[in-house]
C-alpha cells in the first residue's frame, strides 16, 4: 500500500512540472523560427514555401504548429502542423495591404503557446504610372510667346523607390512645337515656335510616363503609360478681312430697272475664331451709277441702263474690319467688273469661209499626231448678243474622245479649233469615215439657245501596219524519204493595209533553212529539189520565216521542222563477229547497230536461225548475249555432242529491227569453246583478248619498242655529251657474254607442237638465242674480243607415241609436232605459260596411260 501511494505522488508531481513549448528566435534574416520581423515581397508566387516555424518543448515532447488570422483578414498562408512549413496561398498586393497580422502557435499536446506576429509586405515594381485628372484639354491663345509654360501633367505610381518615380516624354517627336520637362511634366511651347489659329486650330500631343524600373518575379521591368493632350488654339485678332469668291463680275442688262441688284461681294474677318464685323464702301469707279450696301455688300444699279455711258465699269470696293470697341481696324479692297449687256435674242451661229455654214468636210491621213490641229477646218462661231447672253460653251457630240474642241467657252465670237486627242482611234482599217457634231450652247441664259454643225472627215490609208503571222511559230513534220520539192508547211501573214501596202512577200533564213524554199506570195514552205532529208543525220530543223510588205515593214515567225524517221536501215553486225571465243560458263555478246534515228526502227532483236550443233546455244533477244544451254558445262559434254574435235561451232544469228516493214541481217558466227581452267592468269587473259584483235597486240608491242628506243637515245646522248666534255676519245670496250648452254630437252616438250592453222599457235612456246651485247666506255683500252662460235643445230625431239593428240584451245586444237625454234629462257620462266604447259601435260599423260584418244 505504501509503495502505491509513493508512485501516485510521483506521477502527480510530474504532471505539475510539464513546461510549455516555445519558439526559437533566429532573427530577422532567418527563414525559420518565430517569424520575428519577417518580410515578404508582394511578387512572391502563390504556392511558394516562405517560412518554417521552429520551436521545441522542454520535455522533448513532439510539437505541432499552427497559424491563424483575424476574422476580417484573408488567410494568406497555410501551414504544415507537423513540420511548421508555411506556404503562401493568396496573392500579395503591397499597394492594397502592406502588413499582415497573423497568430502563430506551438503545442506539445498539453500546452499551447500563441504569438501575434506582423509580416511586412515589401514592394515589387508591379504597378504602372497612372495619369490623374484626365482627359487633358487646354486652350492656348495663338499669340502665346515661345518658351511659355502652358500645362503640367501628373502621373502617380503606387510603387515605392525607383519603381515609384515617374519621368515624362513626348512621343510624337515629329511635332517640334512643344517640349516637356521630363521630371516635372511641364509642357512648354518650343523656343522659336509659334501657334497660328489660321493654319492649325488643334494639336494633339502624346505624353509617355515611365517609372524608374524595378524587379518583378526575378526580372527587371519598367512600366509606362500614355495619355493625349488636346491643345486648342484660341484665335486673336491678327488677320485682315478676306474677300470670298473673287474675282467679281456683274452684268447690267438692257431691260434692267433702276435699283436692281447686280451682284454681292462677300468678305469675312480673317480671324475665324472670334470674327469682327466688316463694312463695305466704294473707293472709286462708280460714277454715282452704282451703290453698295455697307453691311451686306450688295451692289445695285441706280440709273436706267440706257443712261450708262460705259460698256464696262471697274468698281473698287473696300471692306473695313470694326473692332468690338467700334474702331476701324484692318482694311482691304478688290475690283468688281460690271458689263452692260443687251437682251438675249440671238443664238450661236457657225460660219465658214463663204458665210453661214452648218457642215464642214475634211480629208486627212489616218493616225495623225496627237495634239495636231485639223487645219483644213475653218470654223467661226458667233453670238450677236452682248454680255452674258453672248456666252456659250462648245463641245463635240459623237466624237468618242477622238477629238477635242478649243475653246470650250466662248464670249461673243471665236475661231473654232479641233485637236486630235486619240490618234490610235483614227484608223483607216477600222473606219473610213468619221462623222460627229459640233454643238454650241449658251451658258447663263434661261433660253439656252444652241446650234450644231456637222463635221465629216474622210480618212486616207497609210502603211501603218506590219504583216502579222497567224501564229508566232509553226511546227511541221515530214518523212525522211520525202522527195525533193515536197511541201512542208504553209504559213500565212496578213497586212490590213490597202493596195500595195497590204501585199506580203515571204522569205526564210537561218542556219536550218538551207534545205528549204518558200513561195514568196503563197507562203508554202517546201524542200529543195535536190534535198534529201535523213533523220539519222539531222532530225530537227529550225529557221525563221519573214513576212515583209513593199516598204520593208516585216514580222518574223519561227518554223520547227521535224524529220520523221522511216525504217530505211538494216541492222549491221560488228566487223569482228565472224569468230569469237567462249569460255565455259561465260556468255559471248554480239552486237548489231541500226542507224535509224528513232525507236522502234532502231531497236534490234536477236535470234539464232541455225546452229551446228543444234539446241546447244541460247540467245538473249534484247542484249545479244549467247550462252551455252545449262546442260553444257564441261568439255567432255561438248566432245560427246559434236564430232568436231577442234570445238569450233558455227551459229547463224539474225538481227532484226522492230520497224514497219522490218529489216533483218544474218551472220555466221564461229565460236571456239574453251574451258575456263585455260583462261587463268594475266598473260593468258591478254592473249585471249587479243586473239580476235591481233592489232591490239601489235600496238602494245610497238609501244614497248618505242619506249625502249627513247630510253636508248637518251642514254646514248648522255654518254656522248659526257665524252665530249672530257675532251678525250675513250676506247670502246665491248663485252660479249657467252651464250648459256641450251637447256636439256625433255620428253614433256614433245606434245607442245601446235597446228599452224589454228590460233593455238599464239600459245606456242619459243626459245630465242640469247644475244646480249653491252657497249660500255672505260678508261682502259681493251681489244675487241673474237666472235663466239655458232651454236649447234637443234636436236630433233623424238615422238613418244605415234598417235597425235589434239587439245582444245581458244581457236582450235593443239597438234604435237616438231618445233623448229628454241624456247626462250624468259618464256619458260613465265608462270602463265608454265601453268598451261603443266596442266596440259598432266591431261596428256593420263590419257596416254589409258591408251585412249582425248577429245
């Protein structure tokens, strides 16, 4: 019992001793602790981790964190209760709320500690300047002196620091009448500039306000704003009155009554913004026959027209500006012309050289120069009335813009001039007779009297047209076997001119025109009588045809003539087709050429007409390749097929073109069959290649000899010049080498006897007597040696068998016989010849043991 009491007392004492948790105070520069003096930029992105609450419990218990706000405030932050990480969840705006009050708390589960913190929102350059008291509309007198201050703009930026400072600029720099102080925003009239209401009543100025810039979300940004200042220019009295509608003309008719108004002059104050009243009066010239209303400017006649002594009056009218105080200011004057006229009782009338006339005729050539006067027309128009009654207009009716009349307005009388306006329309080929009317109509009379005159123009033709072909080019086709004088194509050119000018003469020229002629008047192009067109020589001709009139005006057209190919050539085989060599497994190719120009006339197909033996060869009809049939793959099979031991077969081949009608050519081809084992090595390959073309071997030999001659000449020349420079004649030392003993003849050379009638002689192994003499210069004189003795005659090689064996070669067979020439030492050492001899020897020895002939 006592032990339990002691434990209960200890537990109660422990509960009473539990201390509250507390925050760390890490200072203002720290991002964890108790948020003391914590500040946050207003451009911090939402969702950013901004702070970490950090504290501890004295007993080491696990603590949790919390943050809360006043009910009237927004919740700007959220917190992770376990780790104390504070995250921004609402966008900050320093200009709206620069401080945030929050309550942070820490709890160990038993004790909870809360603290109120003040979070400062720092500024970012996120606001643009804003102009206040807009719109800006000001009124400036036009006589404001240059350099005067006329207005001040103001823009505010809610940011602080450089982002809140504002400077001002004018954007429309092309207008140099105004300047602005960039710091104060004061607008002034530029030095040397003036305002003029009469020239421009309103000016529009665009002002740019720009802050000092600052950082926003990590970037340096500058914000700006613009506004427009409307400057209305206020008019001042600085301009004299202005007459409107000058010059002034008036007319007094013979039936006018005294007091009748003739015309009204109008003047206004030059200062339109605030105009003053103006007064009118006569300065001189009225002769008391006219009067003017001083306020309206109306001029009237005060006497009867019959009392007027002049036909024309020049009145000087003055207008005076009256200021608001009643003082006469600026004055100007103008002249008013008044003419006395009678009644309108005569219409306009046309006259010719012989009096009254209402039709005028003229003959002229087509296409006169534009602006040319029709001098053959002598027309006078007259209106016998006076003044305004004698004023009328002239115009052409039906001329279609081809002509114009001068003058267009006539007073009383004028000589009428008709001028060419559109020369191209005066075309004899289109119209040979031009007719239109000349109309005269009074202008300002109520009667509108008028009269007309007919104008008739007869056109004469000129050579104004160039012959024109019906086409810019002509394409013709003609078979190559066409006889001379055959028509090729007909060309046609037209010249719309009349008479001889419309006659066309044709000719041709150009590099391709030699084989052609043209009918000079019909335009038919045909071949020369001697011309023989050949598509294989030239298949296309190109030349020009010329159409020319009698005065040498011409045009050209191009002629393209295609010579159509006719199947007039038979295929032709190559010259070397009579004999060829075929290595087993390798085809031989024949080739025939058809000299026709076009397909299918020059396309050749090949076929075997006859072969001996038959059914042994195949031929590719397109390429001409001849192959042995698949079952013929060795010489043994060949020997079993044919009785001919030399393996030379004849094939009758045909080359046939695809033309219509078709032509063909045949040739007999002799084919020597050779086993591929005999066709190895470069020397054998070269001999096989030159078998059918011996001139190739001769050419190679001649080239080698030429090179040796050049080398010998070069060495001899060098030796000669060396001896000449030494000023000595050195004795000639002649070294004669002793000929080596002829090699021993063995029985293996006996079968190397060739039949001279076959190309196998090319492989005959020959031996020449060595005869090598070398001439060398020496400082020591040695007498020339004696000539060596002649070699003994060659010993005949006995036959080893009475049976003669034949060996298939390139062009025939090899027949053993006694050779009359010695083998050359160099030839015996040739690997190609040694290989051939060794292989043939082995075959002969094998057949000799079997005592069977070898086919």
